[in-house]
C-alpha cells in the first residue's frame, strides 16, 4: 500500500510538468474543482486560478523541481488532495 494518496503524485506531476498542456490533466486528478490555495505569494480560488498559478511559477522559476520532503509536508498536501469541498494548502 502506498504511503500517500495517488492524488499527491498528480499534484507533484503538475508542478513538475514541462508540457503546459498536460498540467491541467494532472490537477484534475489531484484537486477538487473549487480548491482554495493560499500561501505567501498567491491566493487562488478554483482549479482555473490554481492552474494559472502553476504556469506562473513555471515562468518565474524555470527548471524548478518539486518533491515530497517529509511526513509533515505530505500531510499538508494530503489535506488539499483528498479533502471534500473547499480545501486550503499552505506551503511551508
């Protein structure tokens, strides 16, 4: 059994995807349509704004790589990836 939900793999795949056309398909497998994302650099409401945020990060940080680093970080991501209704993901 995996130590994390498959949706987490899709979330990380979206952030690491080099093909802009494939980002959305990963996000649709990871997030609720009405996802809420809040961190020190962005607030997004809904999957469309979240996708735009991912593309913006790709433009600002070309070649950046994202990965799971600890159980704590995974727990934060799991809350957004598996929660029902609106969810908040606070990156640390």
